[in-house]
């Protein structure tokens, strides 16, 4: 039996990134694609339970089926693995996202929400992101790296409750130097809201922001990306702050 | 200057839990409340940037201002701390959620999304949840524990990039035995979707599920809650799977 790869994203089924990822994945086995019907960026790990979701078949073939869903990326993983996969997926792929999901962006990312949901469900999962927000981003230089990571994941698997967060740089000289296994760099968005007034005289607030990373160590994803390497951060579904347990025990009991 | 406490939730401004939390918090300082205009459960760490958000003032007094927001819990923390707080909040409180956010629920939780967003922004933050989904849940037995945790947080602070995930049991005998500092138990939802047919003959899918926890150690939040203790899990904004870095380095480079 050929491997089965489940593919989703958060940019929506129309995005270029998921088409490239599907093309690459088909070399390795059968694929089932289910993606949101519209852009679902920034939806993180949100899911839908207070209303039903709809699934729209786009193409159903033995080797490649494609569905559109009116839910979130996490919904896609949940309903697709249960209802639309002919067997348990060997690997869940999310992306290729148009834009970075490195560092603190992992918290907000629908791409990684989907990958972490797969990991919770006991499935091997990888989120891929390219550091280019353009709808016309050139994904081709990243393809050999994605192929190798998928091949390794199918052969070696992944540890329990762990998904890979893979980010791919767009170096000025076009040369990706290799791959680094990293930790998530400490960073944040310095948010600011533009307060504007609508045609009826009422205020509204629109988020903008600036990414700030003061974490300059060379074992982080930001370092890898800024130095021309693909970053792979093993990402966990266990949010416990283990290194802080003792101090909290001293202070709070 | 009195401490300033920012309060939000994911059940919406009309929920009983946030009213109780606001009443408790007012003992400790000035409060600014900003909560979603409707139920935002399950929105996790999602935020709004592709459209503007609206803020509706409900009451603006020097010691207690209340606002409603048409965004997510994370939006509430972002815009409230920037635009609607007279000074930097000393503490961000989220909840009291109607229903558990222990164990794997932390991934899906809007309550904890808000708390983690505050932690990312360098603010001390705590999410509170009561293990009772009822809109008429009795929050009174939990009040002394919440008071003590808020008092400690204002006096001692919290470690960097760490928010507390506090869950409060509803023991059959009504007696809460105390507080335990815990790790997040390993668990998952066994999802199932009910496939139904609408009046027009088209299918829709509605999520249901069953919580499964096979993690039976006595240092987890599930153990504490099942044994009548309030659970406090220090929760991190760093999703790196540190214990898996070496194995991934061996396999994937």
C-alpha cells in the first residue's frame, strides 16, 4: 500500500503554496487535500464546534482527492482524517505557507495549528512556510529541501506529540545553504493599532505591528533563516513550562 | 498608584464568569475589562488583522472601565493594553471560563490564548477556568483560591514568557482540598463528526468528541482536578520540543 499524505494549509485552497506542496507530495504516495475555502491566516489552533462545517469536493480520484472546507485548518485535519481519508494518513503536511511561521509566529499560525492538531491525533506532521508573502512567491528553490524532509519523515517518522515547523528563507543571493535544527527564538510583535474613523463618524482599529527579536543566539530559527538555512523547529503539543515548575511551586503553594 | 488589572475572557462579556472575576479583581486595584461581544470559545490564539475591529464602550469609570470588542480574546489583550489602559497593566486575567481548559484543551482555548498573548507582550497573566460548562455555574467556592492566586501574582510576579493555566474542580462533596502545581497531562479528544443532511439534501458535518486521558501520573493537572485540587500549570510561549532536539538532529540533518 502506498503512503497516504494528508495536505492542508491556512492560505486557502487557491494558494500557490498548497499546489506546489501537493505536486511534491504526489511523488511519495496518494494524497488527500483539504483546505479552507478562504484565507484562514492567523486562526492558530481554532476549531469549529458551535456550528456544522461544510465540505465541497473539488476532485475525487484514487491517487489524489481534493476538498474545500468552510472551517479552519484544524477543522480540515480533524474531519479529513476521520471522514475523507481512505486509511490513516502516514504524514500530514501543512502549507507551503506564504510568509514566515518562525519564532513567535508559531503561536498565531493556522499552518502550524493544523500540524500540531495532527500531532495531537498521533499523526506525523510537518508545517512548511516560505519567507515570502507574495501570492506569486517562487517556491521552486525550496522544493529539494521539502522533498528530503518528507522522505525522511516517511522513512523515520517523528517523535510522539511533536510536529516540525519548517521555514524556508529567500536569501538575497538565491542560495539556500542547508538545514538547521533549531529552537524557537524569543521574539514578539510590537503591536500598534491605527485608529481610524468610518464614513459614519465611528472609530475602528486596525492592527499593524513590527517584529522584534532580541534573541541573538545561533541555535534559533531566526538565526538560521537570516543566515540562509532552512530552519526546522521540533514543536510540541505540551505547553508546560517545565523549567518554571520549581519557582512556581515555591511562590504559589 | 493602585495596581491595574486587565480582564478578558472567551465566553463573551455577558458570561457570569467574567463578572465574578471582575468583582474579585476590583479588591486589588483598578480594572479595565474588554471581552468579546459573543462567545469566542475554541478560538485559541487567533487574531484579526485582515479587517479592522470595533470597540464598544459599556462603562468608563476611573476604577472600572468595561468595553466590548468584536474580535477575538487575543485581539482584546492587544488593543486593550495599547489603547484602553491608562497605564501598563500589572496583571492580565482571563476567565473565569465556563468549562475546563486543563490538559490538551489549552491548545484550543481562547481563555488561554489571551493569557499567553499577554505573556508574549511581557505582562503577567493568568487564565482561570471552572470545570462547569453551565451558564449558571456556581463560582463562589472558587473565589478564595482565585483571590489568593491574584494576590500572589501581584506580589511575586511571574517568570518571563509564562502564563498560569488555573483550573478549578467542582468536587462531588463540594470541598476543594487545595492547590497543586502541575504539568499538562497528555490527552486528546477522540473526534467524531456527525454527518447530517440539510433540508436541501446537502451534507454537513458537526463535531463531537470524547476526552481521553491515558496519562495516569500524579503530577498532572488531570490528576489534581480529579482528586479535588485546583491545578496550576505554568504554561510557556516557547513551543520548542527541547527533549526532541537531539533525535531530530540525528534523523533530519
